[in-house]
C-alpha cells in the first residue's frame, strides 16, 4: 500500500483505462482514461448526459464497467458493489441531502455505522465516542457546529457540511463531490470551496463535478471534459480557460455569456405587490411591468421562493395585497392560473414533474381542458401539441410517450416550461430555472425568457446565482431574511459587488 | 459474454412478468381449479362466479379511483351494510325502487364527502380518517337496526329483485352491470381529464398542486366515486340476499384491498387500472368460489386471501414499483 503522502504525488490512487459502459446495447460511456493523484482536485465537466455520472457510478461501485480496467494503487480491481469500493476508501458526497431531520448532527454522521460499546455483553450505542469523533471531523473542516443540533434546524450549507462529515469519519482516500454547491447561496458556496481545498491539502484525492465553471476554474488542479460519453480532453488548470472548456463541452459553437440586448418594458403594470407579509416575508413591495424581466436575488433561504409561493397562492398571505393588471387578486393556485400566472418551481423533481407520466402528459397537465371536450380527451390534438413543443423547445426524447423521469434535467425543465407555454400566460415566475442543467439548455432558457419578455409578458426570475441574474434581468431586487433590502440596475457600476453585499444583508463578505 | 446474454434474458423475463404476471396468475388459478374442483369449469358455475364477483368488482372500481390518487378507503366494508339498511327502509316505506336507489346513492355520496373532507381538506391520514368514518357507520347501522336484518314483503317492486337476481338471456343482470361499470371506469381513468388528474395526483401530489390541479377537490371526488360504487354494489347485494343485513358486505374491505393491490401489479405501472381491477377481482372471486367447491373451510379462505395480499404487495415492490400507499 502506498501511503497517502504528499511527497509521492506522482503515484495515482485511481487509474482507469478504456473504461466503458453499455446498457441494452447502447454505449453511454466509451473508452475513458482517467487518473487521480492524492492531494489533487480533478474536476469532471460536461453537459447533462455526457457520461460524468455514469463514470462516477463505476468508480463508486454502483455499476460495473462493460469494458476497460480500473487500477487502485496500481493493481487492477473490479468493484462488485458500493461497499467494495468504499473498502478502498472511495466515498461520494451526493448532490442530494440525505439527513434524518430529527436526528442530530452526530447521529446523522454515524447513521448506519453507529459506534457501540459493550455493557454486560450487550452492544450499546456509544454516544460519547460518536460525539467526540463527530466534533473532531467537524473541527477538521474548520466549521463551528453543535453536534447536538437536530439536522432540520440547520441551513442548507450546514447540512452539506454534515454530509461531508459523514464521509470523512471513514478516513477516505478519495472523495467524489457531485454538484456540492447546488442550492447554496454565494457566501456558502465560497466557504464550501475553501473546505474542499482544505481537504485536498490533507492528501485526499478529490473528484469534483459541477456545472459551475467559475467554481471549477477556481478549485481544480486538473479538468477533464466529457461529451457524449467520451473523454474529450484532460488539462491542467493553467492551460484551461472557461471559453475553451465550454467549446469542448458543447462541441460546436463557442460560448459567450448570455447578454440581452434590448429592454421591452412597457408602462403597463402587470403585477403590483404591496406590503406583502407571510410566515416568512415582511412587508415586500415591488411591481413588474409588461415586457420586463425582474430578477429577485437572495441567498438560499432568504425568502425568494416564498414570494413566488405567495403570488401563486401556495402560502397564506397575512398582510398586504397583490394587484394584477390594476385589479384586486385573492391568490389561489387556480385563480393564479386563470389570471395568467405561471410558476416554474425550484424543485423540478418534487414540485414539477409527474415522474411516471409521459412527456406529453406532463406538457398538457396544467391546461388539460384545452384538449378535451366535456371532459373527454382528444388524443390526436394532444399528441400534436406534444410533438409541436418537443420540436419547438428541442426536447431530447425518444418520443412524446417516453416517461419524463428518463429525461435529463435540462430536458425535464423544458417539459415544464412547455407546460406553461401552451397556455399563454402573462406573468411568469421562474424559480431557479437553470438549477442543475447543462450549458446548452441554460442558454435556451435564457433565450426563451428574453423572447417571452419581447412578446409582452412580465417575467420574474428568482435565483441565488448572481451572474445569471445580472445577464438576464432588467432590474434586480434583493431579499434578505424575508425583507426587501435593495433594488439595482444590473448595468450600474459595480452592480455585482453591491448586490452581493445586499444579499449578505449588508455584512462585508 | 455468456453472462451478459443470460442477463439480457432475465431482464426480458422480468419485464414480461412485470407486465403480465398478474394475468398469468389468474390463468394459473383458473386452470388449477378447473382440474381439481369437479364442478368449477361448467357454464353454470362460471356464470355464478361472474355474478358473485360483480359486487366486489364494482366496489373495487371505486377503490381504484381512490388509490389511483394515492389514497385509501377503509370505510367500504361498513358502508355496504348501512346502505343496505337505508335502501331497505326507504323502499319499504315508499314502495318506490327509484326513490330507494336515490337514497342509497345519496348515502354513498355522503360517506364519500365525509371521507374526502376529513382526508383531503382537514388533512387526516387516509387510514385514520376513513377508518374512523367506518367505525361511525358501524355504530349508526347498529343504532338503526339493533343488529337485526330487515326483510322485504311482497309489495316491493319487482324491478328490485331483478337487479340482483334477474337474467338477460343466459346472462345474470349483475354481470351486465359489472361489464358496464368496468367499461365506464376504464374509459374515465384513461380517456378523461378526471382520470388524468387522478393519476397525476397519485404520481406526485405536490407537483400536481404546482401544476394548478385542485388536489383537494379531486381527492374528494375519488372518495365520492368510491361511495357511489359501494352504494351500487349494496343495492345489488340487497336484491341478491332478498333482505338487508347490517353486517353484510364486511368482507368487501379485505377483498377490495386485495383486488386493488393486485390491480397495481398489473402492467407494471404501479398504478391500479380499470382492467387490472377486473382481473384482480376475478382472482379473488375464483379463489372464494374454487376453495368453497373444494370444501376448504371458510377460515382457510381468509388465510389464503391474506397471503395473496402479501404476495401481491411484495411482488409489486420486488418488481421495482413504488408502493402507492404509505403503509
């Protein structure tokens, strides 16, 4: 066994040669050569469906490769299952948070690997030891966190820390991070990146997957680009540039950060929110005009989503009112839709999709009555509509009858957008519309929002990803802890810094 | 390479089982009883079997709506008896079959509204809410009858007896009713916006809410459909028995649960379907009928039915489907 010592950088922990994977005759991964050294951050980038996840699943023992070989410390190995891979010190921090809400921090960290002590021949939970070890691990991360706090009281970034600690107690040699900064606000994102850099310094080999190129450029030692199941290139950070990576990822055209050219704002006010207060919101005031794109910025948990939910009638309004097109409006989901409000929710899986429904059934769900007369569905017209939108939105699918759960994230998002587009809404609420989707789909969605504004709709984009808001919005308002703390023109000088400052509640970042 | 081929083969086999396992189960049970029970495979018995199963099928069709939307209805067993009694009292007092039928349907709707309000609008868990309603119904029917059956006299309109005992040609009338309602349920569940929304709610109720479906109202509707189907089956049952028994139909609860779970295992979608429910009802009824013919004591029938429920649920989990109901 090679010691995980910084001085032997040249020795690879993991080395793969020609690794591929086929499902039912389709090769989703082809010929991947890859290596990871101790104390290195090796990022994998690529659009959704490029093969990153499949490759990671092979390394972590979920899938067995259909071709090629994996070497650990130079000796060939086939992982039979996840346990087997873990026994070689390979651990994964998954994209989703999987904590038991009412278990406290240390119980979550040791879930499934509880430490026991022997009292009269009976194994009893050794809480003291678990607490001590949990504290040690969390201290290693340089975080202050009470191990006795229940997980549901933690914010998203602290929950992520617990997930990382769960992995760290097993003293791993390799940690795979799958989109760890998803759903984190800007400040938390930065802190997490620092933590990951810290882990690298202790000699752990890190495989990092992210859609956020800024992050990848900041953190990586090497970057491997995947496209269509193939490895396109592996480069050192010094030779990589975002434009270069993106052009490798998408293969064809070069990428420019999306920029809108015109503003289509009209004088007519579509929605006017006055002194809106709910459980989570305190006296929110704003209005959106026809043809305007309003960005609502805020860190995770600041109250962005709650604004959308209040408008869409999902959260009860305690004080204040919402006016639509100059008239009164008492929010409920049905009235919202009747009044031309569309909501693309933040959680695509939980709030957006009916997973076992086909692409078509998901597209037609909201305005179902359009395709039926006296309650009976008109299948021909429904299929026609589904085909039209699959075409219009370039949804990658085997057909309108394919179950939506088998689509990639970006295509699923397009299905949800299609659902609203076929109903001629007037006010669009887009909550984190590009979360976890690939570059190409992101650009499509930005383009779509621009087009919708040009057609005279009012668009409200809620996002914790500032560069996105800066490029798409006509105007940005910032919420912090349920209150509106500022309004900005994205084109003003130092807009990014000012908005960031406001998002963090005026505290210095 | 050989390993891979075997693997592909087993995937196909699994896929086939997933889709048609339940239908094959029905065929196997049919064959076994045909070979072992002497009078099973005769036209008289098969028609009788169909007539017997008509009530269970109709009740299970209503349950299919409830479970299609991810719900559960524990009140159906007790509801049957209450509707029997109300129907009998009304028909004895008015001498009008149609008024009595209307009263039965009204009671069914009321029970559905009660269940739906508690579960969908007030937010009680399905099991607790509908179980409590079932308990109240039990109390009410005992209060009305003191546990005694109600018998009919000769003045009762003839059409009443036709519902449960009549024939159209060689076909018992309840079988025709069953065929009609099976067709109707398949049509509503597959071809109407109601069915589409019901399954959407069962598939993901939160996403359905965000898509603008009035989830509460549609869940209420499924309970009303269940109440109505219990009412229709109760009228057939009363007519068949020629008397109203407060405890009649209690076995429908366990049987209908079995049927609908079998239904979810059909076609491998994890959703109960109209046709799946028909096959499920056929399986349960064949077992009731066949085991009786083989002189298996009735208590063994409970054991077999319980086993079938477990088998159906395990099968649907093993075959990788998500359980629709959180048990």
